[in-house]
């Protein structure tokens, strides 16, 4: 409805219609502000991802590969992570992301959050030491460790 049509309405209807329009514009403004904030947060996350350092590839000596004892199938299977362990890795990744986001917003980490950070780092190290990880799982562990390293860097 345009302004000329509103002018033709009775005063009561005009007030009612103008208040409805005002309410619609407030909602649109709130949605725009929310979208702006989400975009800013997304940009910050992308910048942080760019700052993550990729470790250098280790030199592999082919002779060492052939000299090592070959493991039997049972040992290899026993070292593969179970679905529960993979789920735990996903949970650790998500929790570290939440801790990082909270830390970025408040620029502070309380004792409980520090404890969670330490426990997550320790568990990730245990998982790496005790399991043969697939590329996808290894990447999630790597990203989780990088999130923890970034927080440690800013805590010092």
C-alpha cells in the first residue's frame, strides 16, 4: 500500500496501517542486522582458517618402510578407530570451535574452559597415538588441534 492510499484512510485506520508498516520495517531492520553480524562472523572464521599453518611434509625413507615388520590383519583392524571414537573426534572438534568462538567474543577463558581445552588436546593426542586414522578423520583431528593451538597462542 502506498502513501497516497494511506492518506485516504480514516485516521484510526491510517494509524493502524502506519503502525503495521513501522513494525514490518523494524523486523526487516532486525533481519538485516542479524545477517550483517552473521556475515562478519563468517569473514572472521575464514580469516582464521587462512591463518592455520599447514605442517611440512616429512621426508620418507623408502628403505625404512620395507625394513619395518609387517603387521598382521588383526593388529591393523584393532588400531582403526571405532565409530564411537570418530563421533568423539567430531564432538571434540565442535566443542573446541565453541570454546574458540566464546573466547573470541569475550577475549577471556575461565578455569573450566581451560580445563576443557587441556582435556580435549590430551584426548586428541591419545587418539592419534593409538589409532590408524583415515584421511577424513585425520583432517578433523588436525583442524581440532589447530583450533586449540590458536587459543593457546592468544592465551600466552
